[in-house]
């Protein structure tokens, strides 16, 4: 069966097209568009017209791509921005008109799919999975291949930037965000059981770290924690114009990357991890894996 899985996130919308047969998955194509659906969402929990228009344009494009591959099934899920939005119908109604039913999943289901996607593709038995989105961050503690604790935190790269990083060009602009995040992660008792294990990082924030270090879109890319924090500190102390000129990063992500990087740094230090895997497979692959079983 040929399947398209769409993941409507708070910052980006992604789609994987795959053949699912005999318990195996073959990824044929991946697509991604930055739409920042959660832009200015926090002020009143209403999706704004501009991000809605960007998102619907991307979804129409993805529907055409899926049709061109003769997919037999389209599975579409949405995460934090759609969970929070009061006017969800701005997205769900036009999607239904395209023939796509959107399933708005809760944070724990999102985390579970992240776990399945990582375990299917990466040979790591014990780790902390970190999926930094635009408006939420999923954290899953894994010991010997089993989930020991998981949570969906109500912040992501967009919301941390909007709420805690006010003077983006100042060298210490992330300090307030960092102190807030450290205290939030200290509250997660289940992390005490996984100190020192690798962090498996998912999402666009993580992919930027890998690209800066020389990664070339590998399914999994390994860095030391020290190298990861070196990259984060380097970028977090740069003004926006320098980031745009000197850092390998999409223009649409440059003005929120400090928020995502600060989340990553705070969690890596909380876990006391020495090793980071930037993993390409997460939620969409988890859904595909479940379909294949």
C-alpha cells in the first residue's frame, strides 16, 4: 500500500510518501514547507489569516504531490498549534474539501509516535528523545527499549522566542529563556532515571545543528554534546543579520532558531548527555511503522 503521511506542525508542515508492505516501510519522498501556523497564536489562541493562508497553500501542494504518486491513503495529523487553536475549522474545513480528514492528536500520542519512529530506525536502546516543535516539545525517556516517562511540554521554538527572547540581537538575549527552561526540565522526575544517556533530537532545530556541523541529510547524524553546545552558543550570540549571512539556515527559521537552540541546550544539560543523535525519523515514520505492523 502506498501511503502519504502529513504532519501539520506549529512551524512546518511535512509529508512522507512511502510504500508499506509485509511489515516494511520504503520511504519514496519527503516534503517540507515552513508555514509557522502558530505565529502570534499565544495572544488569543486564534489562528491568524496569513499563517492559515500559507498553511493551506502548502497542504494543497502536498495533496497534488500525493496524487502524483498515486497514493492509496492519506493520513493527516496535526499537533500543538491546532490543539490550542479556537478556530480549528479555518484549517479542517478546507482540508475536508480537498478530501483529507485531519486528526488532531494530543501531546502524548505525538510523543508515542516519535518513540516508534526512533526505535524503528535507530539502534539505541536507552536515550532521551527530544522533539522540538514550534509550540510544543515532546520528551520521551527510554530505558532498554521501553518508555519510562514521556511528556508534551507547552513550549517550542516559536513560543519561546516570542515570549522570552525580546532583544534578539543582544549577545545574552537567551538567558531568560534558558533559566526558565532549566527550571521546567528539573520538574521532570523521570529524567533522573536516564542521566548520561544519548539525546535523540528530532525536528527542524536539530537538523540545523547537523547542517552547521557538516551533515548532509543523513537519516541519523552523531555529534558530541560539547560540539552541539558549541554550535548553539555560537549562533545564540549572533545578531539576526549575521545568522542570515554566516549560518547554514533557512531564512524562515533564522528568527526563531535561538528559541529552539535554547530548549535543546537546557535539556542536554539537564540529562547530562555526552552524545547527540540528530534523527530524521520521528512522528511520520512512527505512524507508518504502526500501519506496517
